């Protein structure tokens, strides 16, 4: 057979070698990716030591602490009305509810 003649068997073997090579490289990349993903710390293994604390806190504990502080700040910035202000606000809400319900 001359070099200009088509050989199905040779063409098939080259295709299989190319596919095999691609699969080997993909397998190696997948293996590297799996190793990398396993090394990524999970939230329960992510620690931070807030200022003023002796111990490190995990992510859930840090979120709890942040929300506790935010709630405290909101209460300080927007205290619940008392006395005449509270009565006036309740009266306004009652009138608004009545007007909506009577439509």
C-alpha cells in the first residue's frame, strides 16, 4: 500500500490513540481538581478571632455574634416608641387598617 492510499485500520487506530490520550489527560485534570476541592476548608473549619475574644470562633458563631451586634445597634438607633408617641403611632395604624378594610 502506498502512502497516498487510505487505510481504515490506520485511521481507526490513530483516532483511538487520540481519544485515549484525551481521556488520560481529562482523568489527570479531574484527579487534580478533586485534590484541590478536598483541600478547601469548609465553613465549620474556618476560624476567626474577633477583637476582644480569647478564643477563635467558627463561621456560624461569627455570624451569630455579628447579628447580635447588629440587633443591638438597631435597638439603639431605633428605640421602640413609648408613651404618647406609641399611642399616636398605634392610632395612625388603626385608622389606616380601618380605611383599607372598609374599601
